[in-house]
């Protein structure tokens, strides 16, 4: 287990509260965007293929540069990175309704997606850096993020109904700005890795170089995959996107075309996150009773299946049951992944291991909507739900077979 940063009781409480507050505002932008963006792209009269392309484009820079973002978080004070990229995300979010074009939606998605991703990586890395990677603390942070995911989508949906695209995107930008403010209260994290480039009393060229992507950082981070625990988390992260990719893309489209309002869609996503928040708080007792690796696969399977059956459901009541089951799965799988990965690496690699997980998470977020859009073009949207869900379930089963061959994971 990695060495932790020493703090007294007062500093520990401050660290916990500030990280939970940061997670409340930064860990739920995807479900908020999942309410608004499908409605926005429908106004652009986009085809299923183009809708998938627009939604998938949010992950392009996140996939390519998440590791670099994680390296910056390890190398510098995370608060500064969160401040700069949080403000960038807020500004780009306000521009969606100002530029009602497909090309603009793709461009804004790429920019805001990277900024959002890095701020969320920052919150996750602080659990390992300041809170020792504890499953209990990870569960509490997840609960805070999911509770924000309950409030945020409902308010975003209502903002759309009351004030249209300008009100909805403006509200999300305000929400992001609140996250930037909470980040200022996070305790400072001193750079302690002597192999990282210094930031003071060095030539400007060296300082500038430390801000730019470095292939060595990518290689060092990718080598973490050789650790079985990290490999499991990364594979599970990718499988998880079979369900998350559906929810962030065509879940809202399907419900909208089925006649459900933006408020109802926001309520469904919000309830799922509320259940997720409550479930995350039970992670401590569960990990004491069950093997955390097998528990992780079980809850990922539940999260995938409960969203893939959406076309079979035609009333708000049954949709609430399904999204609540998904909330149970989502509420447990994230703190499990955070805790397993954080405890597998040293304290100076918390940003990088979080970024590695996020890179594969965003890769799945990019591929699933794109592939689902193509499947929907040929076989219809209903079939796309079933096909993507089945693929995710099968891959999760194959991951279970791999776990059975790893003595350290059994």
C-alpha cells in the first residue's frame, strides 16, 4: 500500500469535505449533458449516425490526452489544473446554443470533454493522494458525485423546459463554475516525485516542457497495466461503458421519441444517480463480506443489462425500476475501481492511474455511441440497445474467466 500524506484530524476533515464538494459538482457532468445534448442534436435535425458522431466526439481529446492531464495533476498542485480547465469547460458549454451547427457541436464537444475529464480525474486522484485510497472514502466521494448527479440532471431538464437551450447550457456552465470554486478549498498537494520536472528556479524552456505531453509519461503510465489489479480495473472500466455509453447517447433520444418530456428524462437519470449515491455508502461492509474483484464484475453486469432493456419498458414506473437497478450497479462499481487502482500504485502515481482508467473510460464513451449509431442506421435503434448490451455482458463474462486465472485476484 502506498505511503499517505500525513495530516492532522482537522486537515483530514477539510480534505474530505472539500473533495466531496468537488466531486458533487465535477463528477456528474456526463449525466447532465446526457439530458440536454440529445435534445440539442435533435434540433439540429441530425441522423442517428451524426448523433453518435457528435456525442462520441466529446471523448476524442479525453482519450488522447487524459494521461497527460493526470501527469499534470501529479506534477503540479491539482487545484491550479482544476481551476484552469474548469473555467475552460464552463466557457465552452455556454457556446453550444450560440453556434447551432453540427461542426460547432463536434468542436465544442472535444474541448469541453477534455476539460471536464481532467477536472474529474483531479477529484479522483485526490482520494488516493489525500485519503489513502480507502474504499470507504471512495464510496463517500462517489455518493457525493452521484447525489450531484441526482440534482443536476433534474435541474438541467427543467432549465431546458423553462428557458430552452440557452437556459439549460447556461445552467450547466454555472454548475461547472461552482465546482471550480470548491476546488480552491482543497488542501495543497506538494510535489514529491523527484523524477518530475521542477517548476521553480529553472529555465523557462524547461518549465514550458513540463506542461507539454511527453511520450515518457505515457510509457510510464501504460506500464501500470502490467499490475493485475490495474489491468482488471482498466478492463472493467471499458466493459462498463457498454451501459454508460447507451445512457449518455441514445437513452435520451429513445425516451424523447417515445414521448417522454425533458423533465421526465432528467428525473429518471437523476433518480438513478440518487440510488447510486445511497448504494455507494454501503461499499465498506460489502467489501468486508465479498471478494472485491468478483463484486466489481457482478455490479458492472447489472449496470449494463438494466439500461440495455430500456426499449422493452413503456411506463415511467418500470423505467424507474430499471434505472434504479442501474444506479445500484453504478454506485458500487466506481468506488471499487477507484479503491482497487489507488491501492495498487504509489502516491505519486494517483493522477496517472486515475487518468489511465479515464482514458479507457472515455475510449469506451467514444466508441459505444459511434458504434451504436451505426447499428441503429442498419438495424434500428431498438436493436442497437440489445446488441450493445449483449456485447457488454459477454465481454464481462470473458473478464470473469481471466480473473479465475489470476491467483492474486482470486
